[in-house]
């Protein structure tokens, strides 16, 4: 059975011009792209997306970072998508990420960490809905 997950190529990786390299790693890992776009998140959009982190000390920094430049949300599908994609991107802190993972290759630190990944099947559907309308998805 195939599942969904949401990837976001974050502003640091877009600025580094590595969208293509990241998308290639994702598709080579067997994910199907159901939707992809480049957008500049508004403050309200970023605040809503990271609502679960509202009480965290890094919340304001996170919202500021995610609105600092364009991002590339990608709706993905694959068997066991959430876990497989998280394996592909590596740990939140690139210093702790395994060799060959997207964060090890492209992330600078815990805050500017190149990519986002959903943490559950349920949140994946909510997060995909945050960025994509039905007509923008396969
Ligand atoms: P992500 O897992 O995509 O979603 C939550 C984000 O919060 C995480 O990526 C990081 O970008 C950010 N984050 C987590 N911990 C910290 C931290 N200690 N300082 C700054 N940002 C953080």
C-alpha cells in the first residue's frame, strides 16, 4: 500500500541552487511526485504550518527563516512514505545525520536544515493540504 508525505525544500537549499539535486535523490529513492511548486510562504502561512511548535523557543526564528525566500513543497507517494523519506533526509541536526542523507549533504545546521518531512501519515495529509489544492495533485 502506498502512503503520502510532504517534503519542503527550504529557503537555504533553494538559495544554494540544489533543488534539482534534492529532487533527483527523492525520485531515485522510489518516490512518485504527486505535486510540486515553488512558493514564497507568508508569515501567516508559516505560523499556521508550524503551529505545533508555537511554544518552542525557536518558533519565531523558524517562521522568519521559512519566509526568508522561496520554498519548494513536494507532495510525495511511496510505500511507507513517511519513514522512508525521513530515512533519506537524515536527522534534524545535520551533524547527526548519516552519510549520504540529504541533510548531511546540503544542510548547514539544525535551523537551516535544507528540507522538511512529515512526521506521520495523518500530518502528511494535513501538510499536503496546506500547500496544494486538489487540482494541483495527481
Ligand atoms: P523540521 O523537522 O522540518 O520542522 C521543525 C523545524 O524546526 C526543524 O525542521 C528545524 O528546521 C527547526 N528546528 C528544530 N530545532 C531547532 C532549533 N533548536 N533551533 C532552530 N530551529 C530548530
